[in-house]
C-alpha cells in the first residue's frame, strides 16, 4: 500500500482505463450485433452463411441471422397479436368500393378499352362492394400474413435491424453506458490485484475479466428477472420487461408503417398476376361471361394502388385507419406475460451472446496489455498516467455528449414526422424514456 500512496496517479489509471474498457467493449458488442449488414473481410474458415464470424471477417449478428430471427417474430405476430380476418373485418364495403372505383375504372379503360369501361361503369360500385364482403370472408386464404412479415424482413435486412434498434434503444443504451460504471467498480478490484501481485500478466488477465464480466452483467440485467421480484420496498425486474407498455407502442408503430402497412398488404394481395390468389378469387366470384382481361385489369389496379400510395392517399388513409394494425399490435403486446414479451428482443442477444461476451474479454485483455506497456515508475510514469486518464476521460465524455446530441436529433425528427401526420382522435402519447427501471421503488 506504500506504493499506492507514493504513486496514486499511476494507480488511478487502472480503474479509469477499466471504466473506459467497460464502455468501449460494450459499445463494440452492440455495434457487432447489427453491423456490418453484409459480411466484411475474408470468407476464410467461416462455418457457414449463418455464422457471423470468420477468421478474418464479421457480419452483424442480426443481419446474418435475419431469417431465423424474423421467423421468431412472425410466430409472435401471427399467433398472438394479429388476425387478418379481424383486421379486414373492420373495413366497410361501400366506402372502400368508392375509393377503389377510380383505380379500377382507369385500369379497365386503359387495358380493355373505353367501350368496356363504359359498359361496366354503372355496375362497378355494386360489384366492388360485393367483392369486398366476399374478400373479408376469404382473406386468410388469399393473403399469407406470415409471408408478408417474413418477406419484409428478409428482403431488406435493414428493416429488422431498424426494428430491434428502435424498440430496444433504451436497453442498448443501458448495455453500453453500464459498462462505464461496472468497469470502474471492477477496476478498483483490478487495482488491488496489481498492488498485491504486480506481474506482467496481472493487468491483461484482470482486463479480460473486466471486459467479459461487464458484458455478462449488463446482458443479464436487460432480461432477468422477467417477472418482477419484490425485495421490501424495491422491485427488481429486467429492464426490457419493465418497459413493456412503451415498447409495445413503438413496436406497433414500426410494424404498421414499415412491415404490414396498407401498401404492403395490397401489394401482397395483388401479387402473382393471373396466377395469383386474387385473380382466382375474382374468377370464382364473377360469372364467366366477364372476360379474363377484365379481371387482369382489376388485379393490376390493386397493384397500382399498392405501389403508388401517393396517387391514392385517401384509399391508404382509410385502409390504415380501419385495419388499425398499430393499435391492435400494441394493445395485444401489452397483454402478454413478461416472459412471453421477452421473446420480442431477447433472441437478438441469445443467438451469439457468448461471442459478444468473449469479444469483450479479448478487448479487455488487449487494453490490459497496453496499460502494462505504459510502464511503472521512472521519470515519465506520472506524465504517462495523467495523459492516460485525460484521454479515457475525454473519450468517455465525448461518447455521452455525441450520443445525447444524436438522441435529441432523432427525437426532433420523430416530432416533425408526427406533426406532418393528421391529428388523430386520440391524444399524442408522450415519449417515455424510463432508463432506471432495473430496480425501482414500489409505490
């Protein structure tokens, strides 16, 4: 301890660097979950296309295992949250028929000629109303919700990455930022180990332990315990489960706008052309004297409405409002038990949890080796120690400042988007950011 009193600045570098290592390794671990989107590096000794790592390369865990993770989400959505029969049952036949009329009339006129359009025009609203009612009864056979959701994620890996980053933003922030505190605490133990055994291997081994254990603790606190556990006046619960109400709203909003939006559903409904389910449905519902090219034009009209939503804003606004997918998903998700709700995000970490924790340990060991190389004692030791402390402190502060500014910018963008939307009948929900919910006081 005499050495500690003689060289306090040099020893202070140990918890300072440990805190920085905890922050930086956790940040690296979070980035490795999502990036790069495509495999980067040499495809050498890579176990397979669904493995994120090779000897000299890496692909983000989520984009690497998009299909597998998306499959789990699809099961949750299709089995527990959303029913197409229920959603499409909210549509009213006549209003929807009136909104579809211009597109179908134009498609018939363009593809079949003015004469056919003139003949069908008086009967078209009634026929469309009949078709809407019939479609509501057969929607589960005509539209595969599982395929719609799965294709949205698999077709563009960024969609799944964006979903997990949106609904898990607080958890991901906690995972990174907690590394600073846990690292500092463990760094004190690391410093004591150096006092007791100042060997060349002490700091690398202790650094590996710090990097490993900070990632492990943070991930555990995200999801455990799933069910709230009460200890006197305090309640302990995994951070993600404690935010179930907020996450449910964000999940519903994202899915309704990016995955099962009105234009995606209509596009899927009209897929396949003359060989698709919609064409076969029209052929069953309409008498054979109506020629096939009329049905083809009708299918093309639905496809046009789907692919060009800006040209038919009233149609999409009506379908979106009536299907009410955002509120349906959010309300059903809020009713799940904490253990069921956990399945929404936990698979992201479960897939390669040991890899991420091990990477933290390796980076911690490298930091310990670098710290050992700084040297102890001698005329330049104190200056090196001061520079080290200043560097890690400035880097940590920079992370929080830059991160906070980015967060504010994102929230402002969200507010602008909300302002651009039409004001709904329900009040705007506040943007809750309950960060300290792992342990809370029971009121």
